[in-house]
C-alpha cells in the first residue's frame, strides 16, 4: 500500500525490471545472496529498493523490520537516487534517506537508506552485525571500486554470523540478505568465487529493452580529443534530428571549457545575438538580393536519419585547435575572451556557416565536484525548442541515467588515480577506458530509441589497445586504510580475506609495514613463536590499542596517527584542521593553475583568479605563507583554514583569499566531524572543536612541526647535493630545478612550484605529503624539518 504520483506509475510501467518483480523477490526471499544484472536504465537502483519496501522490508510491523540499505560508489548517486525514490514513493526524506560522508537525512523512521559504500564500511567497524539492517543492496558492483569489493567480502562473513545467531535462537536477530547489482554480465568474480560464497548465488538477468545503437569510429585518433568533441557535437547539432547529446570527457576543466565554447556558439544568448545580426543584415540587403530565396529546413527539425550523414569522416587537413588558447595567455585580459571572436574561430574551424542552426543548445555539465543542485539539472527536461547537451565525466556511464539521450560522443578516455605500489608515487592519468566501459557509454544513446555513438578514436585502436575490462581498484590503490579497517573488525589474517580479486602479497605486505611504522599494528603471537616464514612475518599483525583509536577516524591511517598523538599543548584543534585540509586536498588556487597541467582537476575558478588580479593573489599567498615563516605548505593551509573559520566562512572570503569554496566547505565539515569523534572517544582530550581558531603560538608551531615530521617519517626528501657532494658549495637561491632524493624513490624528485618554498633557498631536509608525477616527480605538501 504505497502511493505513487501518476506520472511515476506510468514511467515505471516502461521499466524492464518492473515485470521481473516477482522472480526477483522470490529469489531474495529464498536465498541469502542474489545477483541482479541489468543494463543501465533498466530500473535497478530506483526499483529494487521499492520492491523490497513493498514486500515489507524496512517496516516495523513486518518480519524484516530492519532498514533497506543501498550502497553507491559515488555521493552524487546516493543523494540523487534517495531523492528520486522518495519522490516515486511519495515519502519524505526522513523515510527514504541518504547518508554520505558529511551529510545525512537519516532519522529513526528511515526505511530506505542510500549511502556511499565508505559509510557502510565505517558502520561495520562499530556494528559488525549490521543489526539495523534487514537487507543490503550493493549497487554498481561491476565498477569494482575498492570499497565495494571489501564490502562484499566482509558481508559474506556477516551473513553467516547473522544466520548462525538466528539459528541459535538469539533474540531479535534475523538473517541479513544481500543483493549485488551490476550493469554488466561479468559477475563471475562474485558468483563463482567459492571462498566468497560457498553456495553460488542465483544470478537474475533483467532483459534489457535497449534500442540499437550505431557505432561510428573516427578514421584516426587525435590527441586533442577535447576539440574533436566540440566539433563532433557541433556537427551533430547542426545536421542531425532532435535528441539529447551526451559527451564523455575526463575532468572538470575540460568539461567547463567545452560548456563555455558550446554556449558561446550555440547557447540561447548566442543564437539570439545572431538572429539580431541577421535581421539587421537582411534589412540592409533586401532590395538587392532577392535571388537566393531557398527555404531552409532546419536540420535539427528535419526528419532525416543519421545514417544519411557520415559524421565519422574527418577532413585530412583539420587544424589542431587549441581549446585552451585563452587559458594559457599570460595577459589577464585575454581570459575575458570576446565571445564573438571565439565563435568566429569555431566557425572557421568547423567549416560551419553561422546561420546553419536556430535551435539553441541547453548545455549542462556533470561531474562529482559540482554542487548537488546543479547536478540535478540533468534530470530536468530542457526548455522547449532546445537540444539537451550533457557534458559529463564517467559518472554518466552507469550511475545516472539521463533521459532523452540519442547521441553519445565518447572521447574514449577517463581520468584515473594511479598508484605505483613499488614506490608510492601517485599520478592522475588520463588513460584509455576498457571495451566494457565503451559499451556502457554507447548504450546511453539507446534508452529512448535508436541512437548513435561517435567514438573519437579509431576502430584499430579500440581493437588492439583497449582492455576487455577495467582492473579492479584494489589492484591499483594503496590499501593501508582498508587493511586497518579490516583489522579493527578482527579480520587479522588479511591474506585469507575473501577478496573478490585478491591484491598481491607485496601490496598487503607494504600496507602492513606502513601500519606497523605508525604503531597501529603489533607483532603477532605466531611471529613471536617463530611459526611463520620470514616473508610472511608481518602478514597477520594484530591491531594495537593505538590502531583501534586510529580506525575510528575516516582518514588515512597516517593522519589518524597525527591526531592520536596531537593532544599536547592545546594543539588538538590545529592538528584536526591540518589533517582535515590534508585529507580534502590543497584548497589554494595556484598561479600555475592558469596553465593546467592536467593533474589538478579541481581548480575550477581560474577565471576569477585572473580577474581579481595577481597582486592581490600574491599578497594573500604571502600572508598565509608567513605562518611558520615560509617553511611549510601545511602551515599555509592551516593559516587559511584558521582565517576561514575565524571569518565564519563564506564565498566572499574564498574569492578574497583565492581558495576553492567547495574544498573549504569540505574541510570545515570534516573538521567538525573529526572533532565530534574526538569528543566522543577521548573525553579527556578536551574539546577539539574551536569555532574561532586563533593562530598557534611559537611553541605550538614547534610541536605541530614535530608531529608532521613524525607522521611523514617515511616521506622524507634530502637535497641531492647533500647526499652525493656533487655540487657541494653551490649556492641556490630558489628550489627551481633543485634535485632531491626521497626514500624508496629511484629517481630525483622536485619541490612543486606551488610550494611556499619554491622561491626560497632550498632547505636540506623536508617531509612531504604527496608524490605526484607529471613531467617529473614532484613533492607537494612540503614542510622543512629543521628550519634555521
Ligand atoms: P539502473 O539503476 O538500472 O541504471 P535506474 O533505476 O537508475 O536504472 O533508472 C531507471 C529510470 O529512472 C531511468 O529511465 C531514469 O531515467 C529514471 N530516473 C532515475 N532518476 C531520475 C530522476 N531523478 N528524475 C527523473 N528520472 C529519473
Ligand atoms: Mg543504477
């Protein structure tokens, strides 16, 4: 007895999964674990929770009173799906709720809860039986995010425990059910993995009602895929029938750039301007020019089929077109690019006649860092008479289904954080997606009718260089955080953990080593007794009391360690601010952000920086760098966080101090969250949350520097000439080009130009928080160990 709005009732009838409600519910009621596969858009995320709800799950009067929990790899999906299901069931947000890292709508009356997988993983640490829940739905399992993989492994154990307790007749204990949902059929790592589920779970395939999608490859693969994407979109818009266009790019900078260009050419305002110009021109030439009276049918209205045109063809003489031309210019005024000029340039580039089209584009960006109200815009119908154009990261690949898409433009790449297990160097790399991802992207064009996918790469490249499937995240990321979490759940022998795909032993070994360094793990009894082989010696270290405290924080173990030992001399509020800032990431807009190096996909507001002027920029930089006397990037962050809190936050502060508002807000929220955890778990530590933070005194700065050095004790860099005496005596005036050596890194590293140290005399010893490879290996978040 639920009531749905009439339009929802109608829309549901069209979803393939709705006809499968009965077999799905039967399978769930008869089996502890069920796997559901279905194309993106078939209704898995929005409908399965409703099936469960209608079957009584999540209501106090039923056999399964526990909450229905659904996990998502992304915050954006957790929030928007909760809102959608609440709408479909006509229930308030305190009944159909979400919980993400900093934000929640959950209440004691919540029946359906969407959350990020990280949130559920944390809950397991305090309530291993997940006693609040009657069923857990793990969504987007095909993405193989680290958290998803770990959750599936842990839940396979929780199911068994709950079942044993229920069979033993424990009061108030009911079995837990697990539903794993995937957008691809590749589920053998879960379904046929005997260490995970001894009885193979049933797999239900939801027949996709997918319309055919015609794939068009480019004849060649060009490196400037951003320009290619703009050109292709312009051609589709001017020559092909109505239907939304979805463009896949790799990051925020690209997306905002493309939105700007498309708006300048095809936005409502641009077309309005053009119309006015044309009217003016018509009225002046009318008398002379009556010959050319062809009545043009606007291509976007005309009912031709896309097959009529070969958009895959590329002219051989295509000029490389620098989309970021305005961004690399040093002259601040150049960024105020005249839209007319830009439009003209594009016309020339595309070989278009400006008068080709009078249907405006309704252009919507979509990426995780976009504020959620803005993200929701993709679900709104575009204004009548316009064409929807969504420019997205791979969040639109499977998590969100955007209605009305008929054309997909796929750059074939995605930005991924890669981590080199051997040396700990991280890099944001734009790399080729897998064939499976390419198929997902193409599929987005076939939801409402036959569609077309334009791949901005050649079929040869696709055949020979694209992997069949993406690698699970657990094989390419540091895992000390999850290892600590497992240990805190008493999973000691991590090697025996039922990973869907186990990481190799060297990775596990390294993670345990870092945790031992930090004092989170102790030597296990079996090692003491000499029962284990030398190579395995640290593969079952036990969690220490300190480790247990550290596992309470939603932070990298290194940062938790700093917190755990930062309780002297009133330093706690500062260390909380520092680890919050380090966790969220550098909030500063940097000067070199003007020339994007592709690593920093978050510096969205460079335009604002240039407009307000360099002088102001350097003044505020200087002001914040002065904390600790120009010796620490971390202190610079602390300074701006302190000032932000003191000022009570706000956008104005951010633009005056050249920091990213979204980062500052996240730091603020994380700071509050950590302070709460501190207060709840270490009442004796005194309050960690000080609403208005005053700058630390000299003694406190000294203690903070010691804590940073201790926390990064394995991330030290030494000036190279100090080590090999090769250029001893050479006097440097800045850090530019000065080589450093870091422990465990086989090549020279350099202090990043954004550092407070960059233009100062290079110190001999520093610790750093990050190693990033771009053109060379940079160290970021640098602090001088022993300042003069
Ligand atoms: P799946 O999880 O199988 O990919 P979903 O349950 O996410 O499918 O989507 C089912 C349908 O619901 C899609 O057609 C999608 O367009 C629609 N839908 C999802 N969220 C919204 C929303 N916020 N507004 C309008 N329609 C939505
Ligand atoms: Mg889904």
